C-alpha cells in the first residue's frame, strides 16, 4: 500500500484533532528560550540533556521529521538557524505560525526523512530527530542521509521506540493484560489487512530492532556518544515494567 500517503493523511487529521505532538509551544516558552531557559524532548516526557547540545548561536540545525511547532521554534529562539523538514504541510504550518507570532527566522521544507537530496552535504551542525522513524519501513536511508548532510563533528539527537513496545497485544493491554503477540521487527501490515488499516485511519507503524536503530547509525558512520530511556509517563501499562522510548546522541567523526 502507499505507506507514506496513508501516514500523511493520518497526520493531517491529527493536526485537526490537536494531537499533543501538533500543538505549538507558547510565546512564554519562546521568550524563556530567548533568555537561555529552554529544553526540548525527542521522546515522550524526558528533556534532552543540555550537555548533548553544542553552543547553538548561529549553528545550522535541521529538525528532521519534526514539524508541529515544538522543537524547531525553541531552538530558533535559543539562537540557532533552524530548518524544519516534515512530510505534513499542516505540521509545518504549526512551525510557520510560531515563527510569525514570535518573529522567528525558521525555514520549513516539505519532504521525507528518507530523502534529503534538497540539502547539500555537510550543511548542518546539529540534527534533531524526535520519534518519527516508526512511520517508515526502512530506516537505514534516514541514518545515511543524516550522516551526509551533517558537518564533520556534527551531532544527531534521535528519539525512537524501544522495539519491546511492539511485542504486545494492544487490545489486551487496554484490558490490563500484557500479552506477547507480535514478532520483531514489527509491521502493522503483518497483522491487519490493507482494507482494515485504511478503514481505521490509524497511522501505519513499524517497530524497528535495536540493530536497525543503533546499529544502523553506526553503519552510517556515527559514533554513539549518549543514551537514555523514557516512558509514557505512567500513561501506559508497560510503563510499570519497562521504558518504551530510547534517545541517542550520535557524532559524525
């Protein structure tokens, strides 16, 4: 099926529904960032450690598959030259809204995380890539392209799903039972027909293995120089037993 088109339609709907990842930051948060008081998340709840970032002033930052008016505007207010790439025009509109509201110079680009051909090699000092590669079946092109467009010594901060999250039966979890149902790597296409997926309208997700996530970054040429885990903040049953998110800090040597 047309995976990208299906997920694009899903995110356009999420913006209309004011999903939490589509709601822009406030003017107060932007003002605080201008004064040096800022943080962003690339997982669900835990802020990225401040020491993971380079000095942002005049640095070229790519917010990769990161529309929604959240990470990009904060980093721009902190002094970075920010480009936000996303496949959803509505998500990019959230960034443009904050940019106009708070007089921020943010560049928005419509495109896929797997193809950064619109950018020259070694264009960016920092890439911020919040949880989003679950929406593409093959993530190695994401890591390869990120490596290409980063400058030598550049940093990529990524958030992604712990593959263990995809092991369990979603319907049973809602009933308070964690029951293993799925194999890894996970694809919704293995458990539901194309007709069912289109009818429900939910995003089509792929649960990539740690070898594909972290090993893929290493194969692209990165050195992993930071790691932490995060949860849904107690909102999911799995939070009682394991973390569902991982964040890495990768360096282009």
